C-alpha cells in the first residue's frame, strides 16, 4: 500500500490485552508520530466544521490535548483542557461521571469559556461517551455552545455516539473499530 492510499485507521496500532485481558487497545500514538498521519487526522477532524464559527477547542485529558492543540492551532483559536480532578491550578468547576468500576471527576477552569462561545470538543477515542458527556456538561455550565464533538476513533459497540447524539450533539469520528 502506497503512502498516498493510507487512511487514518492504517496508522493506528492495536495492542492486544492492554490494559487488561480481553481489551483491544487502539493506540493513536503511532498516528501522532507519523507526520502524514497526524496532519491527515487534524485536517479530517476539522473538515466537517469548515466555515463554522469556533471560538475555542476543548480537549479531554490526555490524548485529546495532543489532537486538540493541533486543531486549535489550525483554527487560530484558543485551546482549553478538561482535566482529571486536582490537575488544574486555578478555580474550577467539576462534573462527576461513571466509569466501568466506580466514578471519576473532570474539571475545567471556571473562566475558560465565556458565555456564548462556540466550542469544538475533541478527544482521541469515543467509547461509552461518559468522559465526553462530562466535558459537554462542563462547557454548557459555563455558557458555551458545543458546535461538534470530534474523535479519531469510534468504538460503536460501546454506545458513546448514540449517547452523545441523544444529547443533541453533532458527532464526527474518522474511523471505527468493532469490539471493546
């Protein structure tokens, strides 16, 4: 296969039984490490929102920071991180969400989004949608309006896309993998 015919999915490595047995981990670091693959992913994630007003790009910890920073740069807009509890230094608001075992808390600086700002939410992977839903709620609590949710990988069997679309979100993913 020539370099010209590669898709984003071709750059993503699968690690079997990580972080535990039975999981097929979709590793985007191989995509990020390849200059053509990385640029392709950034360009394709932006494409559905060309011509839309976007004031801020919000990235979800941690791989969402990598792709989100690159997208914000391309859009000449600001980047806002949404982090795990206790990682941001300034005043924050927080949102709890459910994990497979227990719960977690995500936070955003309370002055990161101004009311009425148009926001693109990005992350590397959409699984159950719990983290993205928490991020959406944080942005909306600050008065921001989500114009779209963009991901590199969708795991449709885990239902995240349906969950976000049920919230009225526009969801875009570059590729999908079956399974968990």
